[in-house]
């Protein structure tokens, strides 16, 4: 009995494996997990079939019970398949018990029904999250459910008296519980193992699909070389990769059919080493043509799988399309070349470094131009970024460190400027532009560029200098305009004063009155001289240039220097033989020379050495541009006046040519001397330079444009012509100022001339049309009305070309500003006009 029972139990256990085998395809297909009715039906059928197999080996005890391991089938069928599966398996179990063991259906249905209900309760209480997974916590619950349902079933059988001999239930109760619990446990293990194997299969299938997708998407084909057969087997992707049949892909034909002609020799050697060599793996990049004729880059990988008994090599490997990788690499290389080209052409150095704890750590990159700029190679700076510090001027590196720290602290970009030394040791200005990015470990990645801004700094300095020159020019121009307006009116006033004083001088006889009148005349002349000095500064004085040898002017100046300089001042001259001639106003030149000599005397406090030097100089455009001079490049004659005085400090030197600026005590100078010299030089198309060293002396250098004309050396001035007699000559006098007109009228009538006056150009022209018989017309230039003095001359000469004119002006440039009516032979007088000068001019004009 016991041996047959044991044999029956073992057969039942083996039959349970059938359930595992039949459940495997169910668990492998995830479609069952989403379709409960179908799942319940299939699982019910599987477990019913398994129950039938187990029933063939069951052991019955009378007509009351069956000793079997199938109890777990009903329980787990209900748990996994739900109500549909529970009904199918419970019904099958009842029928099978009745058929094989003769147990009445009502009796045989008690246990399966209760087990099915237990399984459904377990399903509701602990439904698996991952169907059909069975966790280990499920097993004790299943065993307990089986025992509980068994006890309930036996209790109901006893209560209702379904069997005739209750002792039979008592005898099999314990074996039934043991075999049933064993069946529940074994069934759990079988189902769990089947589910796990199915999960592994599903996972492998998923990975296989993923791998297949990767191969198809990335253009990867797999091959295996069989050393014994000498052939290669390919997967579908490999064939699709080359778009040809298997024979054309065999090792003997592959290179000729699929590889670019330039790579074939290299590929043949690679395949030969793969098949017959000793290496265990290898790789090769080659060019091939795709099925559509596109040139692409391929990479082959192989690895030795095994050796045949005959020593032949079995190889596995793959081919993949790496065209995108090669293209990206070439694009990256091209970008690097472009970046290198940009870095090479930048006026500076690009760098990248790690910044930590307020200082430079590792230098990651620096453009090679650092060697050209600072004489420190990139490799040296990569090894030690601190190698750059000696290139900074002392203390200048602090600004750069502060700029990086500012970017680190605040984020964003920062910049700073500093002075450094280049590879040749020359001073250079640099600007640092940096941007720091946190790296997450307390350090920062710093990207930056050093720009050479030396030329920019120089340009800014030049712009400031040009601005100062423009400001000075505007100041001079404004002062010139102001001076011109003042000179016109002031000279008219002086003309009235001087003219009346000269007329009064002729009328009084008292010597004492003559002294007073002479003093007043001298004061008027000094006022006229001050006006001329102001006009000279503004470049508006009247110049009469002539060809001169400056050496002659200096030698003649030696004759009167003694009167202007004390004996304690030693005078030296260094005059160049063969000095180029110049075209310049002699009187203004002598006045400028006198100003410089007197300034030198005062600077030496009456003791020292005064040197006058001349030389020929050639000034090129570069020199003109560097100094911002308003002169043309070419040949110049230099006249230098040097002293051994106290020199001039920079603040004074900056203002030395300003009008009315003086460092002399009150009453010792007007401050217009040097400004007059500067105005004279500008008007002569030259320039003046100041060279000084405090405590050692000062030099003023005057540069005059040289001329090709020859100076008339030693010419004697023409004797002054005597005043021609008036003889009743008729003069038309045109002057808008009543007081000036009255004085001029008195002077001319006193000299015996017949004078007709007009108050402006329009009035004069009307008079001339009615009385054209005038021998001379004396006219002011600037007057109210339509016709200025020069316009009047042009209108009169349209009908009387031989008409003679003398023009008077408050300042010389009026003649040029309002010109177009002047002739070279026309005389021009500068107000205030002394009586002698006026009468001499009239006599000269009438005698021509």
C-alpha cells in the first residue's frame, strides 16, 4: 500500500511538469496578460489536462477520498486564470474523480469547489503586479488556503453524512493534508519556474529585437567564418549592407567587388591576416560603395572564436557603416583648422584653463601665437601657466587676476587692461576678456582671450592729441574772428586819434604842446602795434613775402642785438653754408627773431649763452603725421634760438603759445609775443617747435618752407620817392566811418588834393557815374551797403579799366575775404594810416 502510494505520488509529481511545459507558451506571450477571458480559458484547459494526467496515478481510499498531488492545480488555476479557469478546472476535477475513482460527483466536488474559491480569494487579495509572476510570499498563503478548504470540506461531509463510514476520513486526513500541501508546493515551484523561463525568453526576445533594430538602423552586419569550410555566413543585415549575394561577399571576392580601388590592397592584407594570421582580433576602416552608388566609410571588426581540430580559425565579426562618424570627425578637424586659422589671425591669444582658489590651475589650451607675442611657447604654458607672469609690467597682473575673480564671483563676462612686454621686450598693451563657468567641484572653467590693443591705445592717444589740436585751432580761429572784428573797429578809432593828433601837431607852435602831442601819437602807434600782434597770432596780418637768405637776416640782426642784450649774455651763431633760400616776410621774420631773443634774455636773467643756428632739414610725411603738423612734407630751413636759462616746466610748455599767457611779472610782458610768432609761422606755411629741459635751457626752432628761387643778396633798398605835387589832382574818398572820413579828408586837402567824399560803395559808384574824371579812388574795403571796396573797384573798372585804387582795411585778410577786385599794382594800407604813409601812397599811385 505504501509503496504503491509513493509510486503514485512520484508519478503525479512528474505529471505536474506537463503543466509547466504547457504554461510556458502562455507565459511567453504577453497577449494573454491583456485578455483575461482568453487567459482563463487557456489556463483552465492546461490545468484540466494536467489534472487528467495526474488522475491516472491517484490512489483512492474507499469511496470517500483520493490521495493525489493535483490539489494545487485547482487552487493556482483560479489564482492565475480567474473565474473562467476556476469553473473549468473544478468541474474537470469533479468529473475526473468520478470517472477514475468512482467518487460520487457531489462528494468529489466539495474539495475542488472550495479550492477554486480559495484561489479566487487569493487572486483578489494579492493579485500579482507582473503577471504571471508568483512571489515567495504566495506559497504559505496557498498552503494555508488548501488546508483551510480541506478542513471545511471534511467538516461539511461529516455534517451532512455524505459517507457511510466517517472513520475513513479520520484515517486519511493527515496523509491527504501532507500530499495536498506537497502538491500545492510543487505546483507553485513548477509554475514559478515556467514563468521565470518565459520571462527570460521574453527578455531575450526583446533584446534580440533591440539588437536587430540597432543593427538595421546603424548599418551593422554580422558574419561568421567557418575555418573548416573556408566560407563566411552572413546575416540579412550584412547582405543588405552591401546589396549583393553571398558568393560576392566571400573572402576571395570581397575586396575586388566591394572595396574602393585605393583600399583594396590594404583590405586583402587585412583579410589574409584575419583568416591565416595569429592575431586574436582586428579592425580596419575602408571605403566602399553603397547599393545606390554612394561612397561611404566602413569599419570591420573580427575576433577569433575558436580553432578547429585541424587548427583552422573560426572567426566572428561585424561590418558597420561609419560614414557619419568619419564625416563628423572631418568636420571637427575642419572646425579645429578654422579655429586655428582664426586664432592665428587674431591680434591676441585664445586660452582655456581651470581656475581654483583664486588662481590659475591647469592650462587646458592656449593658441600657438603666444610664442610669437610673448616668446613663451604653448607647451611651456600648458605645463606651467605661471610662466606668463614675468611678461607683465610690475603690478599689472593684479588687474588680470581681479578680472577673472570678478567673472567667477558674479558670473558672465569680465575684462581688464594691462601693460606687458612682447617677445622683443617692447612695451605692449593687452586687453583680457574672460568668462568663467562653474564645474561643480568648486573650480571654474575659464575661457578667455588676450587682445593686443597697443595700436588702439596709440590711436586713442593720437585722437586725444588731434582733439587738443582741433580745440586749439578752434580757439585760435575764434580768437582770430574776434580779433578781426575788434581790429577793424579799433583801427578806425586809432585812425581818427592818430590823424587828428598829426593835424593838431602841424597847427600848434608851442614846444610843450608838441611833446604832449608826440606822446599821444606814440601811444596810438603802440595800440596799432598791439593790434598787429593780435592779428599776427590769428594769422590775419598782412605779409609781403620775398625770397631771403635767413643767414643774411641773422647777420644783420647781430648789429642791433647788442642794444637788446646785456654784455653778460654771450651770443653764438652757427650758420650753415649753402642754406636754402626761403620766401618769407622780412619784417615779420625780424620781429619773430627779436621776440625769441628777448624771451631768451629774460629766461637767462641776463646771464648765459644765446645760440642762433640755421640748417637745412627734410621733413617726411611720417614725421608730419606723428606730430600732427599742419604742414606739407618737403624741404625746410630751420632757424633755432637756444638759451641756457632755467627751462620751461611741462604745465607752462603746454600753454606757452596761448595769447596773453605769460609767466613774467606785471608790466614785464603782454603775453602775445610767442603767439604772434606761432601765427606768423602758420601764415608762412611753416611751424614752430619748442624743446626744453627744466634747469638746462630752451630751444625754439622755426621751420620755413624752402624755395627754388634765388635770394637777391646785398640788394639795397630803393630810395624813397619824394611826394609828388598835388597839382589839383581829384580823389574820390570812400569811408563809412564819419570821424575817419573827416580826418582823411583833412589830410588830403591839406596836401593840396581836390577830394570828393562818399559814405559807402553804393554812394561812391553813383558819384562816379556822374563824375568819372577822378585821378585816384581811396576806399575802405568793408562797408555797409551792396558794394564793398573790392566790388566797387570791379564795377568802376568795367567802364574805366585804368582807374587807380588805394584800399584801406582794418585788417589785412579783409582784402582776400572780400576780394576779386584787387590787382597786383593796387596799394593796400593798414589802418590806422599815418599821414606820411597815406600821402606817400597817394603820391606813388599818382606817379605810376
